[in-house]
């Protein structure tokens, strides 16, 4: 994944993904362009899912520690 996506927020990723979906739904683009857009959308989906998974893990750690927020950073592999 490119550096710009790595630093992209969840909200920006979802906004970009929605834009790609809107373009694909029109059906007005050549097949090759549609395939490129689909590939880009799948990358964005993966990025957003990773961010959600990381947020879920952080929430689980907070709950496990009795609701006390810590600065422990977690990273998921994948």
C-alpha cells in the first residue's frame, strides 16, 4: 500500500471508497478503467477494515483494564 493510504484516516478512506462506488455504479467507464477503480476500491476497503480492527482491539484492551485508558499502542499484522 502506498504511503498516502497508510496515513489516510478512516473517514477519508470511506469518502474515497464511496466516490469509487458511485463511479462504478454508473457503468459509464471502459472495462479497463472499471477494473482499476475496483482494485483501488479493494485496497481502500482493506485499509479501512484494518483501521476498524485496530480500533476494536484498542477498545477491548481498555475494557479489559477496567475502563482505564492507557497510551499502549497496538498494531495488527495483516
